[in-house]
């Protein structure tokens, strides 16, 4: 944990000072990300199949699924609400001098229309995780039904699960190097500390609104949920999850962070692996509190900049679509920027406004991704408590 934090800090300092020179490290960062993503595949498959196959009563899976989805929807809703409150109070877009923006940024040009069908299709197509989750679910259910005959297969899968966890454990020893490379190279790409700072202060009030609201959700709301619903000490748990949060901050991808999230959550012996093996992969795909909050703040910021007054019902519309846009966003860097089209379109805000957010989005993405991962970890604790009561390791 300490090594990861030191590496992230060293990455920031070197990227800040040496700027573009640090791009030399980007190859190491890319390798690190690819390895993480590769590890996530066997982890999802083996941990989920082994968790589900070992459920004594397969009917429990239905209630686990329903409670997971409901919990995710409620907490994401709370996050959006917090974003709306902060942006309406701070009003970062008021008096903002926008240089005439008349082009839709390239990043969102390919997808300027989003329907509900697109969101649902987006969750599945080109989203390996969702496919793996469904595949593992089906395998787990089948194995649990034919339980006796499949004992050997279940045992083999349990061994493979242990094996992947072991590899992951070893891999985490080199994670600090990867994190250093990713952070230093990204700051280098932004031109180093001074160039980045100059960009940041241009939209300083907006960035501050996003960050403050995210911090409020992460350090006030989530700990309350942990304390009262999961009956877990939030400070202790936060420390356990810190490696995953630093990885999320470094990589800006909740999917790539998933292996570290699984490892960090497994450190807490009170959390059932059966539950977390299901809740975490699903969370990395659809539960994004940070992204949802950010979508709402960004949309209202754009409205404020363009001097568009939003009615109460339009803000409700933003509330609903921000939830949807977060569900539809993949756990990869800056996915939220693209799905923001859903929110802006719903209340006829100009897509050109996304151009205002581009320069700092990579940075804010790190904050929201960390909150996304924190939300998944808190979810694992709460859902474990409700579905298993107490410790129930596989
Ligand atoms: N980068 C975020 C994640 O992976 C998604 C986003 O908000 O862009 O969780």
C-alpha cells in the first residue's frame, strides 16, 4: 500500500517537473495496464464461478442480484443528487468567459445520438466484462445445480481461482512501478505541471465543484453507509481499499483496477467472497457514482455557461439521464465524457459545450474513477452484510 502511494506521488512530482520527457515511460504504463486487464479475465471467471457454484441455495442468487442492482441504483442516485446540489450552489458556470465554441469535439462526434437501446447495447457490446459476467453466472448456476456430478470441475475451478489470486498477489509487487509510469507519462502528455495548471485554472471553479462534490460523497455519504449498513469501521476499510483507490486514480479505469479491488476487498475477512465475486465485477461495469455525479455537474455547468435557465423538471431529467449515462459508460478512461451526450441531449443543451471540459477531463476522470471504485468496494461490504449476515468465505 505504501509503495503504491509513494509511486503515485513520485509519478506526480516527476511528471510535473520533467513534463514531456516522462513520455518515455508511457510504454511501461501501457504494459502495466494491459497486464491488469488480462488478469481481470481469469479473475472474474474463476472467482465468480467458484462463488456461485458454492452457494448452498442457488435461489439466493436471485435476491443477491436484485439487491445489488437496487443498491447500486440508490447510491448512484444519491451521488447525482449531491452533484446537483453542489453545482447549483457554487454555480461555476456563472460569469464564465467562454470563447465561442461552435464545433462538437471529435471525441463525441461519432455518437451524437443515444437512445435507451444504445445504452443497453453499450453495456453488452464491446464490453468484455459483461459477457464474462453472464458466462460465469451461467456456468456457476449449472455447476451448482448438477453439484454432485460436477464436484471435480468445481474443485478444479477453485484451484484455478487460488492460482490467479496468487499471481495477482505477485503482480501487485510490481504495481508501484506501473503506477509511477502511468502517472508520470500522463502528466508529461499534459505538458508537465505548469502547462497542466494553466489549463486547470481556466476551468478552476468547475473542477473544484466536481472534486468537492466527489469528496463529499466519498468521505461523508459512503462512510455513513459503511458504518450504519455494513457495520464496518470506515477508516479501517478505507485503508484496506487504498491500493485499489490509488490504482483507480493512476489508471482512470475501473475495469483495469478490478483485480486490485478484488484483492483489496478480500483483505477484509468479514466480507463474503461469494458476494464480492459477484458484486465487484458487476460494479466495475455498471456502478459508477463518481461518473454519474460528474455528468450532472458538467451538464449544469454547460447550461450556466451558455446562460440557459433549467427548470425544475429539466433538472429532474438531468438527474435521470446522468444515472443512465453512468450505467452506460464503460470502465475505461474518459468514457463518461462520451456518454454525456445522453444528458445534454435530454434537455437540449449544446453538445459543443463538451469542448469546455476536454482539457481537464483526463484529470477529473481520475477523481471520479476512484469514487467509482470506492462505491463498488462499499457496495461489496453492504451487500455481503445483507446477503450473508456474517463471515462466509468460500
Ligand atoms: N473512467 C471511468 C471509469 O473507468 C469512467 C468515466 O467516468 O469516464 O470508471
